[in-house]
C-alpha cells in the first residue's frame, strides 16, 4: 500500500527547500524525475523509487483543503505538495513524512496527516535487492497486471487527484481496468465515483471481517486472473456483501441535475456558461473554482476553461467545478466535439441537511434560461437521500428519484411536437418560451415517489430514437 503525505505551506517550496526535503534519507539516496519533471522521485541507490513528489500546486479556492482533508489549519491560498511512498520498502512511508515535515518546518506550514510529520533523517536499512522492481512508471499504480491497474489508497476520502487521473489515463490507453482498493471506512468524492462508475473500473473495499467487495454495487469479490472479479454461484449470480447492505437512514438529501448542451463550434464560443447559470439559479453565486482534478485549485473562469478545451480539441476535456464552502456543490463537465457541434455533458450535485429544502421551484426557470441562451438538449432533475457533504460511502445508498425532465426546443422539433407534447402518462408538458419554439418541461414527481422512474422510462421510450442518446440518468 502506498502512503500519501501532503505538505500545506503558505509559500511555494523553492528548489532549495525541496532539496532539503529530499535529503530526508541522507546523501546515499538518489533523485530522478518523471512526466517531464512534474514528478520528482527519491530513489534507493539501485534506482528503485521510494517516494514520488508531485510539483507544488497553488490551491486558490476557499474550502478545498477542508473539503478533502478536514481541518488542517491552512486555507486558500495555500501550496499543496503531495508525496506518495511505496510500502514495498519499509522506510518509504517515514521518508515521505520527513520530506513533508521539512517543507512545513522551513515554510511555516502543516502536514497531513499530522502524525506523519517528522524532520528526522530516515536511513535506508531494507535490503532493496530483495524488493521486486516496479513494473510501472506510474507512481499511483501499486499493482499492474495484463488486465488491471490497481491503486491502493489508505486515506479517509479519496479524491480524483492528478495521480489518479494519470493512472486512469494510462490504464485506458493500455486497455486495462483501474481498480482502487480502500478500507471500508474510506469514502470517495463524486468525481472519483464518476470515473469508477461502470465496468471495467471498480472500487474494491478490503474489509478485515468480510473480505473484498465492490464499494458501489456490493458484489463480493476475489482476486482471480490478475483482477478483482465477482464471486459467482453455480447459476452465475453474484451476491452482495453483508457489510454493504447494512445501511443507515439519513435525513440529508442531494439535488442532482444531469444536463447536456450543444453549441455551434464558432470562434466566439465560451464554455461553462450553462454550469454557471445553474449554480447562480440554485445557490445564488457562480462556482468558486474549477480544475481538471482535485483539489480544485483555480478560481472560476469560463474564459480559461474554454481556452483549455480549445487547446485540447478534438480530444474531450474533463473538468471539475466546486461551490462555496457554505453550500456543498460539485460538478463534473465533459466537453466533446461531435458532428452536431460542441457538447457539454454536465452532472451537478448539491447537498442539503436535515431541515434544508432543495430549491425545486427554481428548476423550471433554470430550464427555460438554459434553453433560451445556452443550447439545452436535455435536463434531468432528481432527488436522493444521501450525505450532505456529497461524499460516497462504501455501502448501499437510496437511488435518486426523478423530479422532472426538460427537452430543449431543438430536440422537441426533432422528435416532432405533436408527439413530444403528448406523453404516454401524466399531464402534458409545460411550454417554456415562445409557443412556436418552446422547450418542453415534464413533471415526473416530487422526488419521493419511486414510480417516477417508470414514468421517466416510458417517456423516453415515447420520445425515442432522438432523445435516448441525449438523456442521461444518474
């Protein structure tokens, strides 16, 4: 298992400070680099990596360190320097702690987790010649087989860090699954859950009492053929782990929006405006920040994220956005160039505690605004009983329940208005905008009636084939 240690400092670690940290193991250890210098590795005399250190990241978004690490005493702006130590060598974890502790001591910062901090020189006493040579150059990957890249995480909350993003990209390029192994007490952030949702990727929970099981589906797992796979009975059926099904009822809720917009690919296109509109309508303010991974480090800017997506085109761009600390809000955005134009697939989640009311009354006005000015294709709104902080525990959660579905006016024209305005069940849709080219807003329920899923499926079946590829479900 690798050990993650993070130094949070008010000033950027300069070269001299980084070198002081890298001397945590004394002068006998070597230094190498990966990713064009973006990752520095502290190595044993024979070159085996012991600790990998990512380039310092300036986190400028308020609340990010608290959201991901808890109360650290350091808030934005703060420099985040993350080190990963391989436990293939016993001293590596202490080396990472000494590296981070030295940075924090020199620059007046803190270390997470605090118990890892030290400034002692950690001599290498392990006979590294007996340690297997790593078969991967990706620091985040602990085990690599012909079919699977395994990442073992021991942190309480597993964010979609640049380490994990790199591991995911590398696994996909080599036709491998990415499987993250955690203890049962760990939780995932929503961006991490998003990239693990659906095979071949998987969240593997290692429970001392119950063995291995899937943290999202609950299926009992075992290591077979170089990957974690479900244990199946004679009929080929997988069974859920007992620990997964033992859930806790909560009064906290999440409001979920899944929307797609489409734009003409012209030079004046600015992306992210539909996301900003949703944030303003539902929270009263724009997103606090954005990034391509977690921690979300950049202040919100539609122009900057547009420039990034334009530079990456025609390749897709994956983004994460976060709200202000007083209202838990997270969004993932996938920008994709298609024959129809430039599309943004957006998933938004907002958290509400017991006694807080999700602003369902604002959704209809939001849908109208998205259709009028932001190229709305579809919008699905749902509610679920789940954690206000938007983290994902390793256990069964209540599924989301649809509240409404909106069909943009261009899609309504493609379906045919005579058909689209006569759903198979329920009342006729509300017209949003001018009658000739109005978007259609279908009410499905209040977020508590599970029969709303049946109504939604029948509606999509009625609107097919045009809508089936545009409407996505959580």
